[in-house]
């Protein structure tokens, strides 16, 4: 216990010095431009939040095959690289630091979003419950196509190329999205992975894809500029695992070999519990994972300071609070009132609910 440690304390993340421990979580906002290209609206949004200790961008698909939602940015075309370069240049001019989250949705897609109307891919041909968000509205998920063993090196290469493109776009690092029921998470859990090859069966096999992708991305960036995000208790996107503590305990320990920038844990939510999730407390991972631990889920300032002081985490990421409060670190510093987020404007649209939340300086009398 170190009661002096709090959100306002700086943190040394490898050779990157963070001025505070208040991290902007990755937040899908469905506001990329034509061709899934970031543009000036996105530049403004991220620049407004440049005082975060670190910005982690919204999930960004590494290939056309990785697309699962309308108007989400990619990192696989020259135009997308150029669009993201506008963002990183602007954030750096304001003194900020920014990582790109690398993403492949796997089965959480729809033929309407796939090249040439193809089936989404997955570890196994298991249809998720629920509906996909398409440009024509919500449509039932389809049964995905199971990847052939010979195709999996191509998935690793998609992440490697995405990492190379992120480097070209001027980011400070990348986060590998291995959470929330998307492709890597689908490989990790036995509820979605029923393969019989070297990528299925045992947890060592199910974790193989994550470890191969992590190694490929580190080859581009170096370990201290790469983070990994996991959701050990998550049920989002119809996910479950028979033995989540063993599955994610092994995964966390296996990631120690890389000396990553951080491991980012999405903690259990009320929705996870309602849907039968097995809640795994963050302190379960603390003795297993030897590096920097970042946590996320509905934290306020007091709860975040408490977990930092206790030593169960080193950094805390905030989602909805950063949506509504672009100057969140300053508000924490001054114990100032917080703007309340408007859920109706979380996804899609333009300025409203995106870049029009007032700064503290604009609300003073």
C-alpha cells in the first residue's frame, strides 16, 4: 500500500514518460470518414484529450476482413495511414502520447461488411447470438467460416502489417485488441474455439495465435511500445470459457516472456455477471503478471486512486468519463464537477456528443 500514489502521479512506461496515470481507453465511436479514413473531426476529438497520460485510440481494423462495424477506422490503406498521421501529428503538437489499438473482429461481422460478401472468419464455425451492425441497419449474425490452419499465418501478417502502418502513421505504440469477443479472444476461449489443430484444444494451443501476433508486432515496435488488452470475465459478443481463471492465468503468465509496455485488463461488469460470467478480480493477475498492469471498468476518481494506492494496478483507463470530459486529468486535479456523458451520441453522428463537451474553462462563471 502506498497512499501517495494516485491518478495524478507520473509513470515511466518503458522509455515513455506519462505525466499522469489517467489513461484514455479505446472507444469505438463510428465516426471515421469515407473509406474508413480518419479526418479532421477525429483530429479535433483526440487533440481535445491530449492531456491524458496516454491515449489509446478506438479499435482500428488491420485489414478489410477485420471490419465489423460501419465507420470504424482502418490501418491498412495509404489513405488511412495519412488520416491517422493527421491525428498523431496534432496530438504530439499538444504534448500528448497516443497508441493505436489493432483489431480484427473475426466472427463479429457480416457478409455486408466483408470483401465480396464473404463470410466472416473465426476459429470455429460457431454462430454468435445477436445482431451485426451494418450500413443497412441491424442484421442477424451469420455462421462464420472456420479458418484453415494454413490461413493463420496470414492473420498474423495482417497484425504485423497493421503495426508497420501504425509506425508509419506516427503513433507512439500499439495495443493488441485481444478482448471483447473479437478474433483473438475467440481463439483464446473454448466456447468459441473447438479446433483440433495446433491452435485448438489445450490452453497452450488456444493462446498460440495471441502469442504469435504479439511476437510479430514486437518485431516491428519493440516490446516496450506494445500493450495487450484482455477481458477475462467478459461475456460480450456471446463469449464464455469453461475455466476462465486457468485460461487467462496461463495467458497472463505467458505474456511475461515479452516484457510488454503493459497488460490492459477489462474488469467484470454487471452485464457480465447477468450473462453468467465468472468474475475474476484483478488482484488474481497481480502476482502472475510481472509488468505494468492497466485496468478498466467504470472507475471514478476515488476507486481509481484506491486501486493504485493498494498496488493492484499501475494505470487506470477511463472510457465514458473521457468521452464527456476532454480535460479529465485537470478536473481530477481540481476535484471539479464532471460533465455527464450522453449515451444516445456514443455511436455514429458528427460533432454532437463527440467534440462539443465543454472544457472546465468554458463552464466557469
